[in-house]
């Protein structure tokens, strides 16, 4: 599961009320993630791998969250995507 | 149903099962037509596909989710556009100079969304695999949505400001807009695999973050609620398109080792084509935005060198190398926007937006952001031109530029290793000489000369007499080819192009808002109310 890559992946969202629990969840679940704020958007960079977890967002949003709701406010990403009902993963496979 | 106590509701399918049903279960094998007669475009490029079922869409987007979330995006976008229009949002942007960026966007980018819609319609028809066909169909609908929402949002500005109403005509006729136009026409006239590598991978995945992130953030920073909203609404689709781009590359490379060389060739070509196209964006970021978020040079470092670097490090396991001439883009990053703005300023009467010279304060910002290049090469030029403006004889270019046969930019760039020398390459083909702005464009021509000898170059067409309105008599004694060519392009003096301070938009902006039309230059007219005692 773990990748050896430390090349940066990133995910970027609109900076709004809907994305606050999403961003907080990503920062909580990815200890190496770095938050970059720009006008109207946030970019989260992380070496190698970044995971967006449905559970954590549901917990922080205080409601059941469907992971596909992130599409509405997603701006961009880098890394190979793997999406299931529970997790949205961005990863570079090789170092 | 209710009477049958033993009947349990069907178990909800997981995302993976749902997607598999859509992309595998719904497709069928033809029986009364041969497969090669149905998918006729799929073989001629030389790409070998052994098993279309190996295609896996990582987003696993299903129809129900697609319509649900796209509908939600539209509702959200139109709520904002309503609020923007009701709140007089057109006057809440930084200044009238900002509006010039919208004119470039409307004529140079919106039409590309439509071109992309057409391209993905073709892929949605031509790919034999159901997975990629569905992804291409969804993207085709997305691109049409982007085009229509962008036109709709910007149309509100067109109620107040000039120069936006004839954007489709300008896209077809204004000389520098042949650059974006020819880019997509090149892609759409390629085979389906080249198109998807060109647009989904080289353009969307590798390059368009430059447009989505710093540029749209810049629109927000300048108070343009409308543009940032349609921009972000479109961008929420782009993440899916980008993922399609990288998936395509992996799929092609894993299907057959013979595909690697072709894919590399297309990456090299389309990275360079896309990079040259984005020079327009470099200029918008550095010169047109009144308030800036970051410089082009900084954006290139982050989005190409760092993030693109990570991507190509990952693709190395397939034998893919970083794009040819990527090193040139890094050498040019401190120069391209300055060289480009010089050309637009010098040819300002023949473009559809107004220009100006950077102020002292802006030049100080350039010196800080471009310490190795700005003071050495570009500041003296702008200071000289400012002096000429003061003397009442502003510099203009009196002749038309030599265009590059491939990217169609004027040959305005400088040698990769010498910023004081113009970069010009040429080649002979069938007894004719062809000109290029770079080694990258020359290589592209050399690979497919029969395609690019057909390029419709606006400058050459003007000189050949093909860009005049009906009824114009080139033999008349007072015939002026440049004036007639401007009429053909739909450019009106004092309305389109020229100096911002002389433009009708600047006059009206100051009259209607009592604020300067260019925050870096102070008031152009007496309409601007004095708000200080000084």
C-alpha cells in the first residue's frame, strides 16, 4: 500500500463553507500535508500520497458525506487517482 | 411489493460494481457489421490496443452521479451569476484595465471550449472501448457547458463595455487569435489517439493548472465574482478530465511497448504547442491583471517544474521522458511575458484589447520577480517607449510580423541562450521557405510537413489580399491594405485595441464609477472624484 515516492501530489479546492470540513479532514488524515492558501482557493500538497477519507469528513461535517460531493468544489489535482466509496487516494507510484 | 414480506430490497451496488455495470454490461458486440467498419479511425495512427477492458476510469463516474453533481454545479453557478448581475458586479472589478483580460479570455479561450467539445464528440464516437467512450462523451458535454456558461457570464459585461459582442467573428478573423484556433484545429484533425494525448494529457494534465489555479485566483483577487465562478465551475470538471489524461497515457503504454515511441512523440509535440499557446496566459498574468497573485515565472516553477516534474518522474517506469525542449521553457520563463507584451503594445491597433505601459511601481515588481532579466533587457525598452508617449509620438509597429508556420505566433521570442538575439529558424520544403519561432515548432513541421504547409497564416493572407471585406478595391488609389484588414477583422479604432487611456471603455469606466480606469496610472479623465485633500 505504502508508496516509496516522495514526489508531491496535490489537491485543490474552492475556499468556501462547503469545503471547510473536507480540508480539515485532509489535514487531519495526512500529517505531511501542507496547506497553501491563495485568493478563493486552497492547494494541499503532500509528498508521495494523499488520502481523502469519507469517515473523517462525515465526522467533521456532522452528517453522512458522499465522497463524490467533493466534485462540486474540486479545482485540480496531481497524482494517480483511486476512488472507492470510502477513500479518494492520490499517489505517485515510483520515487 | 409491500405485501411480499420476504422480498428484501436489492443490495445497493458499490461504486466499483456500479461503474463496471455501466462500462462493461451496457456495451455489445456488433453482429451484422464488422467492428473495423464501425470504428474506422482507430488503426491508422499505429497505436496497438489488445484489450479495451483493461481501461479503468479511476473516477468511476456513473450516469446518476454525473447528472446529479453537474446539475448542482449549474444551480450554484447561476445563483452567483444572478447575484453578480443584480449587484452591479461589472463595476466592482479593480478597473477597466482588468476588462481587457476578459476580452482576451472571451475571444481566445471560450471558443476553445467549443472546439474541445467537438473533439471529444468525435472520440465518443470513435473509441471501440465503452469505458473511454463514456468518459469522452461526458467530457464532450462538460466542454459545451463550459463554453455556454462562459459566454453567458461574460455577456453581462458586454451590456456595459465595448469589444465583446463580436467574439465569434473575431475568433475567426483577428490575426493573433489564429494561434488558439489553429492549436485546436491541429488536434481535431489528428487521429483519435493523438487528440486524446494532446488535449487530455499534454494540455489538460500538464499545462492547464497554470490557467485554472493562478489565473482564476487572480480573477477572484480582482473582484470578478462572475469569472471566478464560471472558472471554478468549469475547473471542477477539469480534475476529472486531467485524470482521464493520465489514465489514457498509462493505458496506451501498458497495452503495447510499441506505443511508447508514438506517445513520446505526441507528448513532445503537444507540450510544446500547449506551452506556446499559454504564452498568452503569461502575458495576462504578468501584464494585464491590475492586482497579481503570482508571476508567470513563479507559476511555471510550481506547476511545471515541481508538479510536472513529479508526473514525469512517475512515468519514467514506462520509458517516458520529460518533454523535449522543457529546458527551453525554463530558460524562457523570465522573458516570455515581457517579450509578448512588447509585441502586443507595438501592434496595439491590430488587437481586440487595449494596452498600456507598465508603471514605475509595476516595473519595480517585475524587477523583484524577474531579477535576472527585467532590468537588463526589458526595463530600458519600456522606459524608452514611455518617453516617446510623453513626447506625443508613441511607438507603433508599422509592418506586419513574420509568423511561425506551426504555432502562428509572430517570431517574437529570443534565443534560448541569448535574450538579445531574436530566435528565427527556417527550412526548405518542396522549393518553398518556411519560418519558425523555435526549434520546437521546426521539429513539429519536419515530422508532418504536408499538414503544416496548409496552415492559414493571417499575415500571409493579408498580404495576398484575402482579408478584405466584399467590395473593397485593392487597385483604388487611396487603398490601404492594413486599414482594410482591420475592418475585415472587425476591429474599430478607439473601440478595440489602441492605448487604454484613449479607449471608450476607460472614459465610461471613470464616468460611471468615479474610479481610475487603470489603478496604476491615476485618473485619465475629470470624472474621477478627488477623494483626498492632496
